[in-house]
């Protein structure tokens, strides 16, 4: 039934892309879908883009293995989107048109800012794409019961090409409909499973938590802070670094921010974000119940034995919720759960490929020609989807049998250390200069890329990407505690070194567009 469900979802979603994709050479239709989605549908699409497979499987696994620390991670995920809603959503929508490069170039015109923004976009999203693609092979192997490496590789290649088709054919509107279908299926099936788990414990969350702590093998520590980072030299600082990275980095990733440009007005983006935050908050509650249910019904040791990262906990918890004797209806429901996770993998990669392709076509290639025709730019965007997707597929086949946690962490660290400082400075600091922007993006990215190989996620532990090696010299799991301040410091230093004259020029330029960026309308007299 799972195989039938996967095939049906792949067929229906591809058909949706063909039916809703742009039918003429219109950039606004391809990049933003004309802003034609209602606030509810746009909000669901934002939530769908934001909740990746790494969020579903990874967060559920951390909750099942580490209890309290996983709950804090889930809440940080929701807090990140709320931060985007209250601080950046409206200015981003007002400043940008199609890509993050547009938002930054409104203040600092020139190819250098656009090309650097494109490079950081690809660097931040490529690791997440590898995780989702490699996870596709692992999911199919787990659900369908095969273990052959050749079959997993074939699944990655076939589904990777399907995801390239989503981005190239459907554009923004097509991928939005897939995200809506994904979030509805994910939340709908998750709510039913969460209700079944709570029913097993007489609708008493306290009994669920106690049972999870008993089966965890960690005792009361399972429900207290610090279990996840207990083996490190600085557990408290490591936890702060991890949560800071998620809060600042999660919602600033380019495939999420690009959804801000699909709203037709500032009021629409506010209403869309309200729906998105509500959807993500509901998802957090669902994944918390299923994660604790997996620990209580399956056992922490069993979950860790199947996957040390706990990525199968969400599916194991869902399976255990039905009990030993499974009816046809319950089998169908479990198939719906696995299909929803499968669709999450498909939709997440499709949105990320679209964000990278749009940035390549619009920020790099289109800016080289003074007047590029819409037909040519759309062709470039579709070719760019292929240029991004094929290397991602090849790399995913190479990393599929290693721990993928470093790649997830790398993406969030780049979002928090390079993209978040650039957006905050670019949208709100009047004196910010082009040199400051380049220093922020390049300096923050380099800090992450230099520090990340030294973490214990890459080497030095049995569950790291290279367990046979040990070049672990950085004392934290994530780089955020060091790289985020460095990203902000690089932007400040680059601006200060630009000189007073450049700073005054930039201040005047910002004041000319300030009313539009912050309020969506130019002030009188400008």
C-alpha cells in the first residue's frame, strides 16, 4: 500500500505542476504566481516550505531520544518563524521582488551583491537538499523493507529528477500547491496519530511523559534539560548555541523568505504569516506527542538501534500507536502517514531547487544583460534548476550512508551567521554599505565553513559523519555561538572601514527608499 501511495502522490503532484505552471513567458507568474494565492493558501505554502523532512524526522528523533531537549528544539523552530513574522516579513516583501538578491540590491545596486547572495543561497540550501534526497532512499528502504544500496541509489536518482521537474515546470505556483497538499496531509495524519497515542494513555499527557522517561533508560534526566549535550565539555553553552542557531537561521533560509514575495500587499503577508505560524505551532504539538509516544511505546534503545539519530522515530511512533493487531483502516492510515512524509521530502527539495534556480537565473545571468527577454530568463531558470539539481543528486548518492546531521546543522548555521545578519543590517541599518554587506555574507559563511569540520558531528564520535577519524577540536556541536557574532561583527567592521563618505552616501540612499521598505509606501516629498 505504501508503494501505491508513493506512486499516486508522485503522479498527482507532477500533474498539478503541469496544470498550474505558467502558460506564457511571464516572469511574475513564474517567480511569484502573480501573488494570486489567498492568505490562507499562501500561509499553508509558507508552513510547508518551512517544515522540511529534516524538521519532521529530525525533531521527532531528538524528542524520542532526549526528551526535554527535543521539546526545546521544536519550540525554537516555531519561535524562528514568529521572529520572521514580526521582524522581517513585511520589509522583505516590500524590498524584494523575486529573490533575496533583489531585497539586498534595492539598497546596494550592483552585480557583486547579487552574485554573493546567490552563492550564499546555494551554499545554505545545497546541504539541506542532500539530506532530503538521501533521506528519500532511507525512507523507502525502511517502509518497503529493502536494504540494497543499488535500490536506494536508484530511488534518489529517480525522485531527484522528479523534483527538478517540479521546480522547472510548476514555478512558484505549482510548488506552492504541492506545499499546501503536503502540510494538509502531514498535519491531518499527524493529528490522528497523536490522538491515538494520547488515547493509549487515557488522554493524560503526564502519564505519557512518565512512560517515555521509564522506557528511555535515562530516568528523570529524560524530562530535564541537558541530556542531548551531556557528553560534551560545555553542555549548557552547547545547548544555547544550538537553539540560537535554529531560532536565527531556520526562518532566514532563502526557500522560506522567497515566499514573502508571493503576497500581493503588506496586509496579505501579515495574514499569510499568521496562518503559517499557526500551522507550524500545530505541527510542533503533533511531533511532540508522537516523539514522546515513540519513546514510551517503542523504547529509546530500539529507536537508537535502528537509527542512532532517531530519524525513524516519527514512523515508529505512528506504527506503535495502532498496537499489535492492525485493521485495514489502520493500515491505510499508516500508509497516509508514510505518504505524507514522502511528500514532505519531495516538496522540500522542489522548493529549495526553485529558490536556487531563481537566484541563479535572476541574480547572476539576467543582470549580465541590460534587457533580457522574459522568455530567455524563464528558460535560464529552468536550465538552472537542472544545473542545481543534478549535482545535488550525485552528491546525495555519495553521502547517503553517512550521518547527515552535519549537513542540516551547516545549513542552519549559514542561515544564522550570514543571511540573518545581512537581512537585519540591510533592512534596518541606514549606514550599512556594500562593503559591509559583502563582509557579512562572506565573513559569516567562512566562519561557519572553517569551524564546522571541527565539531563532533563531523568526527570524534560513533554517530558522527566520519566515526573512524578524530579531528574534533571545536568544543560545540554547532558553530552559532561563535559564527553568529562574527557575522554581525564582519558587517559592522566592513561598514566602518568603508569611510565616512561612503556611509553618508548609503544613508541618503537608504532614506530615499526607507518609507517603501519599512511601510510599503514612499513618504511625501521623496
